[in-house]
C-alpha cells in the first residue's frame, strides 16, 4: 500500500510543473538571513530567484552578488542566463568576479549557492567527470568556482532540481569540491548537514519517507517523525509570482544537467 | 603613435598554431564571436583555450578541430540551452584535454603572469581532487608553516577580447561587466581587440577612468560591428537564442555538425555572417 501511495504521489508531483519550483525557491529563500552577502554563479536560476525573493520577504539588507559584478541589482526582467547583463539593472556599483572570489577567500562571503551532478552524504560534489578524470565516460561542465568557494564561503547551500540515486550517491566518481555545506534543497526535501553528514531536516508536503529513501543512494534517517517543510504561504507565493512572472524558477526542471 | 588597426583576417593570421589563447567574455556574454569564427575559417590547430566559463566559443573550437586543450572552470551553455556537446564529445574521445580549473585558479594563474611571479597561492581547494588531478602543488607557508595551494602562472600567447568602443591605438571602453578581459590583456604576450566601432581617441579624454584597456598593451584593433554575435553585448544586443538552438540541434551528430559549420561559418563571407 505504501509503495502504491508513493508511486501515485510521485506521479502527481511530476505532472505539476509549478509546485516543485515554488517549493524549492521558497525553501531556498528561507535559508537566507537579512544582512548576509550571498553569491550565485553561472547556470543558477533558482538561487537567483530565491535570493531576490528573500530580499523582498525578510532580508531587505541582504547583499546580492553574482558574476556580473553588479551589487544589489534590481533586475526588471529575470534572465534565463544568470550571467546576463540584465542582472546589472539598478546596480549602483560594479566589482569584478575576481573581487567576489577574493571576498570569499578572506572569509567575508556569507553564502555561496552551488550544485553537483553527484552529491554524497557529506555534501561533497562532483561536477567534473563520470569515470576516469583523464579519459572520462562522461565529461561534465566542470565545477566553476566551487573548489575555491566551498571551503572559503562561510556556508554553502546546494540545490538540485532532481532527486534520484544517480545524483545522491554513496561514492562520488570525482570530488570537485568539499567544504562548508549547510543545506541541500531538492524537489523532495531539505537536507541539513549535521556532524558532517546530510540528514533529512524536513520532507516537502506530499513526500513520504519511502520516496526520499528510494531516491537517495546513501542511507538516510527518515521516518514518521521527520518534520514536514511548511508549505509556501500566500505572501511567499504572491511575492514569487510578482518577482518571477516568466517562471524562470521552473526553467531548470526541463533540463537534466544541474 | 602606432597605428594598430587590422582587418579581422590579418589579426587572426598572426595567431600561430599551438598557441595558448585566452578568450574574453563569460558563458553567453561578450565573447569575441567574429574572431572565433575567423579562427575556424583559417583552420588553426592545437590551440589551448583559456577561459573562466566558456560556452559556444569553446564548443565550436572543439567541434572544428582547432582546440586540443581547454583550461576552464566551466564549459556549458547555461540553463536556456544545457551542456556543451562538442566539448564533451571531444574530451570523451581523447581529441581534447580538459584542463579543468576552478574559475579562481584561472584568475590566480593570470595574476601570477601579470605580476611576473611563477605561481600564486590561493585560499580554498581543500578536500578537492582537482589539485591532484591537475598537478596543482601545495606548499608550506614559510612564515606559519600552514599548507597553501599554489597555481602556476598562466601566460596566454594571445588574448582576444570584444569591446564596445576602441580607438586606433587600442584604448578600449567596455560597457557593463568586464569579466576577466582586463586580466587576460595584462597577462598575454599578444593582444587582439575587436570592437563594435572604432572611435576618435580624443573622445576618451573626458573620462579616461572609464576606459578599461590601455592601448599600449594592445597589438591589434579590429573593427567588427556586431562582433560578439552570437554572444550578447551589454546594452547593444542579446545573445542569439535562435542561432544557438540551431547550432546545438546540428551538434547532435558529427555529419550534420560539419555541414552546419560549412554552411554557416566557412562558405559565407565574414561581413555577411556578422551583419
């Protein structure tokens, strides 16, 4: 019975393209504190939306940083590329990517958003290869700044728009980056890293413990006592709709690459 | 003052096969598209591409057989388009070496080159397999004995960047984000600047602090209107989503890809392609 229920719910979740992006954007936004310096890199639509959403909801003094070097920009239209010149709109100062890496290096970047094609139980990521590094079966895009940022940012939040055992693995093919991961957000749950290991902090509404256990390649402690992620409030959903009318937050769900 | 204007073909002809080539811009934005296409037309080979985050430029140079190594932190077309299929295929088939960097290690290597020192210490990199895989060494800080990763100087033989305005001596204005372009210009042995338009350098005298590139570091200036295409050029034009989609559709198969390159890039005069 449990399996049938899980299957039915999972099918339901897959056929509703709006629910998961909103759930993830809101969950990511709630992890950001007012006044923090927050950075995202290339190919990061959900972190872009989540950061701007947090500014509108509870973190008006958050300092929004990205590769364009624009500081606290207020884009009129959210771009599909997260290095787009549209992200300069409203910026009153401009720094360089070098300046932003330097900021992290001296311990002054509070949050970096990163992702992994593979993620292991300690929150380490692989963005490099499947197979051998020199002659891979699959050459992946590369970790961008993650190997430098993950150990030096005060904390790293990972996100991934798919949650399956090929992504959340017991053993990485290659460790692209390791460091101060605090949370991982997926369409199924919120992981928090405690004592060096990812633990399920909460299940998103409609997700069962079995679904997360089946979808995760490493052992997870999850059960009836695991809390449910509070669903997005009307205020959060209204702010998200106003911020992202073009549903850029849903754009990653059409792609397999993280 | 030295006159540095060249035709695109003349400027690219000066790039030797086997060069280490730094390419300005980032992912879909302000790459020197016209120059990259001319490199393909001239059939350069054995290039090592240097870039923090590349997309169409790196992918095409792999597809056309021009590149045999890529030193970059990320190669992909971002969320609107996905993976870089030719880069991926070329590396998997052993035709191109992926010299993967963290973007900050590309910057560190360029900074070492700029400062005339053999290597640059950087923060981070702990726990990553990249230093071992790429041969980045760890040294003990001679003052505190703490371990630090050091990145060797990365000296490009040639840097190519695309700018909004340049004068005939190579002084150049970039509107919006400069990415790693200024570092590349300072680090490289030979610098090619392509520009939307060549302007009278006297126009720059009112605000020289807004000029990104000092002309004495530049070797060749090429007027190339729309010369970032199919990349975006801030406040001038967006990236060409339709073209990039067509390119990636053709890239699913080696035969259709080579036909696409022949039809779109080789058979057509540069002036028509970039117009």
